[in-house]
C-alpha cells in the first residue's frame, strides 16, 4: 500500500547531509522501507553534492537508474548520506561538510567513503542504504560499522546518474543490517540499463541459501601478512573455522600481484579522476566562474576554492601519471599490473569457489589518526584487488577486536554474486543461531 | 624526484590553482606517493593493450532528452537558452 513516510531521525553521528522530512512511497517489494542514498548518486529534486563545496546547491534534474528502481520498488528515499568528497577517502573525514562518526565509538571514523550510509544503517536510522565502491568504499565502512555491504560484479548495476570518479573500477551496491536485506536491495538494483554502456543483462533474483556443504575456500597468505593487525586476523581465522564447521573446505593460496595491486589501483583511479573531474568548472553547475576573467584563470579560481585538498591531490597525481613522458612509467604499467591481478584471481578461482580474508587490515581508526595521505592509501590494500579484477566481494560482520567490529570479506567469480551472498548468509545464520 | 616547479606546472595543466604555501607540502606528499608507485617498475611487460578490449560502436540515435530549462536550472549564468562561460580571448 502506498503512503507517506515521516523521517526525522536523531542524526548524532552526522550520517546524513540531507534528510527528507516527508517522503511519498509506492507499492512494491520495498514498500514503505526507508532507504538512504549516498550523496554521489543523483536524486531528482534532492540536493546532491558528493560532499563537495563545488556541488553545493546542485539539484539534479533526473534520477540515477538505481534511484528510479528503488523508488519504483516502493522504497522511501529518506536522505542523502555523507561521504569522502567525490568518494576519495577511507574515513569520511574528507567530506567538505564535516566527518561522520562511528556509531560504535564516536571517537572513531565510520570508514569510507560510504561512511554516512554505513553509519545510517549501523545506528538503526534505516535498514538499508545505497553506497558506491571504487576501491573498498562499501566494504570498508561496512566492516568498520558492523553491517553488511556488497560490491557487485562490475557491470551488474547501472552507473547511470552516479557522479563519476573512476568509471572502470566503481560500482553502486547495497548496504544493510542483514545479508537478507542486502540481497533484497540488490534484487531491485541489478540488471541491464542501456544508458550505461558497461551494464550487463544479469539481473539478480536469488533467495540466500545457508547451505555451503562442499564449498571450496581459498585463503590467500597476503591477506594475513604484514600490515594486518594480528588480532583482526585472529577474529577472521575463527570465522573461517566456523565456515569449515558448516561443511566448507579451505586451501591456502597466493596472489603474487598483491605486491603492486595498490599502486596499480591508485595510478588508475587518480588518472580517471583527473579526467572525470575536469567537468567541474563553475559553468554548468556549482559556484559561478567569473565570466569577465579569462577561461583558465576563471576555472582555477573556482576549482581551488571548490575542491578539498585530497581531491586536488588526486587530480594532480592523475594528471601527472597521464602526462607525456610519464604515461609509460605509470598509467601503462598500472594497466599491465591490473591485468595480472585479474589473471591471479581467475587462476585461483578455477580451483576454489570463493576467496576469503579480512575486509580491512585493522579496526576503525581514531578520528584524525591518519593524517598522511600515503598511510591512508595503504589501508585499502585488501579491498582494491576486487575492483581491479571486477569480481564481486561482500563484507559481513564476524566479531570484534578491541570492542570494534571486524569484517569478513568473501570474493567470488565474475557474476557469482549469488555465491558470495550465500557464504555470508551461511556465516551470519550460524553465528546468530 | 618531482620539484615544486613540476607540481606548479601540473597544477596549471589541471587548472587546479595553487596557493604559494601549498606547494611545499604537496610536493613532499607527491614524492612520497610516487616513490611508492615505483613498485610498478617491477611489473614485467608493457605491450598488453589496456583491458584487452576494443571499442564497439553503434549508430547514433536521437533519444528523448531533458527540457532545456531543467538543464539550465543549475547553471550560474545563461542567456537565450545557452550556458554562459568565461571569455576565451
């Protein structure tokens, strides 16, 4: 039954940038369910800023494909969630409008870049939310906030209406308080859309199954190596033993290309960003460029004032990596490295069904703990490989370390999102029983 | 090693603007990050086409588009249905 939803939450963790007090909803599989949407996904008539000053006041004239779908399924889109500016960050501290706090400990970050969506779910304001994942931006905050988040196979969800950061890596995906709700939201947003040329005709209509008898799991050494907090690794090892008790078998494996995966990721995403973010010039949207000044001078003023430091740093890095004389050393090498990462994963996934490890190497950082950009980048090491390879990956809560949630990451073959969801469901059902 | 002059030049190429006080910290961070990227020098080969894919073209087809007034609503300056930009010369 259609109706109107009133939404006036106590948002003490600053999960939302915009909330919609009254929202009309229709009939359908998500009838009346409040759904939060990350602020880099276009919502017709609702301000969409990517948490950037350069888009302050921008009201999209159209809905993203996924927003059309969730509205069409009867959901109430109740607000837009905070994020790292344009998705560039691992903590949500890079928002131009102030950080989101972790509902488990408000002295810690929620992870990023979809930190607002994760905090909105973890604090109980909404049961499900949309996030985006370019190098871990759904899975990292899901792990840090103790919720479930899926980065779908590349191409399974349309990116039409997603404000682009790194097109070849990013996917929109579901975040929720349970695997069943992740599955439910995914069934609404997956499928072909001609307006995204990389979208595939692979809809999702699956009921999660907790039967993982005979499942073969690969355990990569690299996911338990240097840089991974030993107590986080212990929590994850216990979770893997639980999967074995449920009838799965495990084999060790190795991903040699992990050595350079992170560098390949950062060269690729900054290069794509330098091109994508060229459109923000104060002409078609955003703060006005001074039309009396010359072209470049006017652009520079708008972009210096409108972009935060991390966005400007990534545009500079990407411009450099693509510039004449350096293209071969950085961008071209990164694409070869990326092909190697993909080949490593495909080779391992010939003999195992899924690959399992921690989502993040540590628990949630304290606010302002990571001030150096490179040390922040290094924390993405376990999530970026799935984006480079284009494979599905889910994070499901698997216990605590130092009182903070730890995420179990399950990666699978291309278009086998169903299987990673089943493994997460089997684990979740076993521990909640 | 990238110098402050290099960073200033890249900032010009990217139309990003740069305060004098920003140059030193940006250059220092830039060098640390590029130092980390050097691991890519160990990657063998360099002739693989990116993604191993080719462009697939289709005929251009006229499809419904948003009304002009909706598109112009977010533009800071417009005139006679056109978006107004800064001067070129």
